[in-house]
C-alpha cells in the first residue's frame, strides 16, 4: 500500500448507526463466534471502525481494565485484507494503551486462524496458553500477550 492509498483509509470512533455494517463484517470474519449488535453496542466506547470512502471495511473493539487492555475484536472485510488495516488498528490500540498507561495487551485467536497468529507474533505478541474447546462450536483458542514495557516501540 502506498502513501496515497493509506490516506484513503480513516480510523474513527465507532458510532451506534454503524453497528449493522460492523455486524456484517463480523459475520463474514467470525462465522462461529460473531457478536450480536447488542454486544457491539456494549463495547462501543472503546471501539473503532476503518472507513474507505463511505464504507466501513474493518473494526477494532478494546477493553481497558487497570493497566491491562484486551483486544476483544479486530476484523477487516475480505475485500480489504492485505492493505495494512489490521496494522493500523494495532497501532491505534498501542496509542490508546500509551495514553492510558497500559502495560499489557491481551487477545485470543482461534487456533486455526494461522494468518492472525502469524500477524500477532510478528508484532511482538507471545503465546500464553491454548484453551481447548473455548468457543461454543468446540474450537480452541490461543491466548496471547504483548508486554509494552518490553516492547522497544514504547
């Protein structure tokens, strides 16, 4: 993605009127573990969308508790993958972490989501453990952690 393309994508706070589009991306990305509109609404305070022209092409949902942050959801529409949108979402999360004196960022990934596991490992996340049969459909997950004090970017 060149500089001109990266300027075409804008990350902004999620709004209630965007929840239907966000839910559609969630269904596309997480068939077995998608959130409902009400779940997104509950977490809207620390949630963001990526907009291309007038279309929502991805979202990020965070939860902050003390000096920890959890990435609850991060997804990019299939037609917009490989355009560094997930990287920009991760940068957004790190900026919010810095502003809020967050030490650790946690997340979970389905064990069969190899692209996501690779992405997070490449960005400094370490595997904490695997939780078998974690999701309703019996899929397992990998819990991961990024310690920002050890991360040279901060």
